[in-house]
């Protein structure tokens, strides 16, 4: 086992065990919340906190909203638990909050979605928004994305995707696939018909802690989008001029909302929802790149088909799950170091240049 591997769990149960043990050993305040979707006493979202109950500044790291993406999110949280100087935080009248496994079902079952096939990061709709509607062209790609029977012979996925891209355009296909849809309950990126358990949990237990603080920086940890071994901070809410200066200075990069040509626009993200309910919070998606988009899509497609229509005792079913885990948390030591090293540097910078100031 390499040094990087020591932070990365093999499964949800070991991730949770280590998170809970380390938080208690380091004297963090700790809450554990049972969640549905698994066997009795199996699934939980755990919350660890250090510092003031009414902090002037609150740093929040949440992980596992996209289930299988919880592996590297848990690793980042574990690293922070082991390296943070809690005494400095307590003296500063600030606080750090870690929310582990917002979607424990997906984490435990190696799914990106929850037990109802809901993509939790398309489910956080605002009060005036409805759980219905589908991006243009999603219906045209549904048969490709969500085959009800696995074809014995078919063109490679990347060739099928190229045909769709040639017909409808890359940006249109990207938006159709990943923007969030509410009409195909067995499909990818399905936003559901009502608030998910992840959203209800966040509203009930996490949001009040955001509201107690004077200033909040929330980083929701994800993977699978962007260049391999590099991270991005993605925003889908506007920043005030002062916030733009603050964020650009803190992270040493320009910040703008996720509306440029490089990315698709999503409905129902947790970041926009947090900003709506806590206007003094900056909420960003901390995204780590893994594999190219077609490879990621092919793995999502295969796992989704296996989950809904496959034989769960088959090698193909198990293989689709392990492939999805690899896609969102590569076993490569160099990739894992490319997560842990910059995460350690960035969080040290956030703590010392913002939280303690």
C-alpha cells in the first residue's frame, strides 16, 4: 500500500469507520444520522465539526453526493482530519464542518445515483421550480444512454456518440445528457419527482449550521469532469464583486459562474440551492478530472443498464460496478497523489489565509 492509498478507502463501510474513529480521536463534535436504502444499521451520513457554534467564518467540505464519488471525497476529508490544527480553529472563533456521504446508498452500492435512481445533484430544485422537463435532444439519445437490454453486437459507444454529436452538435448533446432530466426514471442524470432524502437531510441538519455562520465557504467534492489529475472550482451562482476578489485571491484563479463554453448548465445543483437559502455562502463544486468524457459516459451507461436490467449474480454486473469505481476514483497512485497533494495545499491556504484571519 502506498502513502496515497492509506487515505483512500476500499469500500463505504471502511470509509465510514475510519472517518468516525478519526473525528472522535481528534475530539471533533460528532453526529451520526441513519439513512434509508440499505439493510438495518448499514447506511449513515456522518457530520463532524470543530470550532465555534456561531462562527464568524465556516468552512464546509461535503462528500459523496454522487455516491461512488465519495471515495476520493472521503480521502480528502480524512487527510484534513489528520492534519488540521483544531486548537487554532477553536481560538479563531471560526469552524470547520465535514459532511461525510450525503448519498451513502450510492457510495455503498457503487452507484452515482441514490436508491431511487435519482441524481442527487439534479434534485436540489428551488421552491419555485418543478420536477419535470427534459433538455432538448435527451429523448433522441435515451436509447443510446439507457438500453433496456444489453446488445450482443453494437458499435463502440464512442462511435455511437460521435454519430449523435455529428447530427445535433457537441454542446447540444453534452447539455442534453448531463443537464438533468425529470421524465425518464430509469435514465442517467434523472432528477426525480420530489425532494430526495439527500436534499431533505441537508435542509434539516446541515442548512441550519450554514445559517448560524456570518460567512460560509462550502466545497462539495466531485470527480469525473475535466482533465485527468487536475481540479476545477465550478460555480453556478453569481458572485458579488467583493466575493470575486476574495475567491480569486484565495484560490489564485479567476472565478465566474459555470455558464461558459467549456461546461454544461445543470438544474438542481446543491451549490445553487445553498446560495439561495444562505445568501452569505459561497458554494462551489470541487471537481477532480479522471477519464475522458466518452469513457466516463460508457461506464455510467454500462452500470445503469446492469443495475436496472442485469443479473446481479453475473460477472458483468460486478464488473460494471468496479469499472464505475475506477472511473470516478482511479487506482493510479499518481492520480491519487494529484488529489491529495493539491487538496492539502489548497485547504492549508484556505485555513491560514481566510479562516484564521
